[in-house]
């Protein structure tokens, strides 16, 4: 039952060095060169920054407050990388490099799973298939815990596949993957993989002594991950342990805590057609071409079961975001891997030429907009782009220009070298995604950063503050903003809207609201400053000073 259900492919269509080059070109752009962006990056970095500056490594802290939404594995990892690599990198850039490390591990693990299921040369195709998925392109370059969760899911799938041949090694990888997922976002990964482990017993390949050994080793491997941090948290604070376990795990899933976005009907079903492109249609084709009896064989049974369980669990959860769909693309990439063997010539040519023509069009668009932005050609488009991001400082810069030219030339060079074979459409699609993302991140990251960073706004607010003051209280100021206040200005705000965080001696108050309506705090406060991120017409921040009592 360990024999793949598809024919063993011949020599790989693309050298391994090319796969590494495409992966590097896909991973590296966007990891450095910009501030933490609202919302997810900003508060995540706030937790990492707290750890780097004497914060608690058991209880994640954000601006001196416990923040118990997620376990701290990603924060630990990013803090360790930042401590090693800053300098020369800025602290937030060094921390974001952790995302690149986790994504590299994810590609390697999904390639390993494909090698076990479909044959040696199929690993690189599965990795390229995953790189080509549209939905992961932006999120996989952000400083967010969902990246390490994705790595844990990839390790779990690899463990199930490897366990058929090497039960001890597979069990260790499976248990480690479950542990990484648990320490990234809580009970989701153990729950999902527990269900998958039970459902796989429906198939003869997993009703064996080897599988029992695999699960036994997995239980031993994941036990430290599941026990050590929760026990340390409970010993330090039973109240915070309850908040993490009940409020932020069960509460989020069942919707009893009113935290996070509410789920709408068929959210993931609606976004998957574009989110998992091209893996979803290729996976559907591969399933259509698979004979009915082969649905019970490992190459189909494992990824199909995994996708069904992940999709069902996410769909019944009380809150939903496209961000949460990242693990869904992993089994789809595996299911789509053998599609290249049976894809009709017309469909393969359509996919290839869509990649080529789409890439050519987007290259022209990217350089046209770069010319407008940096060279004022054409001037009307230049003015429009500056209206969108009024804080951006335009001007020709050699480094982005050179790297942009290299990405453009490298893409054309790869297409010129590609042989005409069954895997060519997947290779071209992945290379096009890497090129598009590279041009976007290299040529326009500073322009985007001008509107998404809080640096300029906080610097402007600081000008309104005296050199000495007691403290600043805050009203309706969110986690991302409080994190950036600490990072950019070493300002800790004391929230009047949260019980136990108030201070009675604060002589300033920062209020977050909207531009169209001012929420004046009760009491003798007078507004001394108002501002927002450059180009932001919705959010508004207002700073109030405590009015002095008149002297008698």
C-alpha cells in the first residue's frame, strides 16, 4: 500500500537549483524594507518587541499588558532571529525574516510529502504548485503566527505520508508538526490532525501495525509541545491560562467571546476559487481522472481527507478570515501535483500562455506605474499616486531599479530555458508569481509603507507632547496602535476602557476614532493634536491634555 497510485514520473522537468532559485525569488522580496503594517503585523511585532526588551517569555505581553490570543512559538522564534540579525537589519525587518524561514520549511515539507505519495521528482512540482497559489502570496510575507501554523500543517501531512514507509520517522515528524501548530495558534492543529488520524483508519493503508507505531511515536513527540508551555502558564497565572484556553480557543470557535470577525455563509467556499488558483482546478481535474477505487489509496486518500477536515473545521467555526484559509492550500497542492500527467494539451497550453501573457502585461504595468511614481512620467498618474500616499518621497533609486531589472530579465531567461513538457505550465505559473510579487515588493514597497506605517503619525504626535509628563491614558486605541506607540516612541498608554488598566495621574489622553465624528472624553480635557496615517481618510487620532485648574 506504500506504492503510489500514479505512474512513477521520469527525470524531473526542472533542475533542483532552479526550484531553489524560484523559491528564493518568491520568499525574499517584502521581508525587509518596511515598518510593521496594520493590523496583524503591528500587534505581532509588539509582542516580539516586548520579549526583546525584558518581557515575559511565558506570558506574551503587548505594551505591558498580557495578550493571550495565541501561544508564543512564533514570537519566540522571531525574537531569537531579531536578536541575532539586528543589527545590521532593523529590528522589525530582522523579525520578519522568521516568516521567510518558516515558508522555506513549508515548501520543503510539502515537497517531502509529495515525494512520498507520488514519487521522487514530484516533490519540486508540489512546492511550485504551492508557490503558485494566489491567496498565500501576500500573507506569506507578513509577520503573523499563521505562517508557523502553516508549517506545522505541512509537517503533519508529511508525517502521515512518511509514516507509511518509516513509521518512527513519520510519527516524529507528525507529532512535531502538531506541536508546532499547537504552539502557533492553539487547539486547531491538534483537533484537525486528531480527526484526520481517526478518519484515515477507513483506508486499508492505515489499518496496519505500522500506523499504530506512527501514532504512538507522534503522541510522544507532540507531548512536550502540548504540555510544557501550558503548564508554565498555569503555574504563573491560572487566570491567564483560563483566558487563553477558554476565551481564545473554545470561545473563538463557538463564538461565545465576541472576539474576531463573525463567519458569513460559505466564506471559504466563496474565496477558494481565487485563493487556491491554480491548485484547486488542477486538483479537481486530478480527482476526476482518478479511478474510483484509487480514492482509497494514499496519494488521493491522505490529501483529500486532510482538505475535507480542514475545510469543515474552518467552515463551522464562529469566526472567519481569508487569513485562516492558509492551511487549506497545502492538501490542494498535493492533490493537484499528479494533474500534470493527465492534463490535456489544450488546457496545459492555456495555463502556460496565460502565465506568459499575464506576466508580460503585468511587467509593462509595473514599470509604467514605477515610471509615473518615481520619474513623473506621465505627470497625471504621478499626481494621482501621490494623492493616494501623500507621505511618500518620490525620486529615482538605483537599488530597486537594478533588482527590478534583474527580476524582469530573470523571468524572461527562465521562460526561454524551459523545455516543452508536461510540467512547464506549473513551472511558468510559479515563476510568474515570484516575478510579479518581486516587482511589487521591490518597486512599490516604500510607497505602500508610506500609508500603512504609523511612524510619521506618531512622530508628529510627539511634537505636541512636552519633554516631561506623568503618563498618557487612551480610549479605544487598538492593539496595533499601542504596539507601534511603544516601538516608535516608547509610549505606554493606560487604557481607561479596560478594567484594571486605568491610572488616575495621566495628564494626556489619546483617543482613536473616525474622521467624521469626534469622541471627546468626559472631563476637563482640551484637544492639542489631531492626526492620522498619511492618506488615511477614515481613522483619526486625537490627543487631549488635562486642563489646568485655575489658580485662586
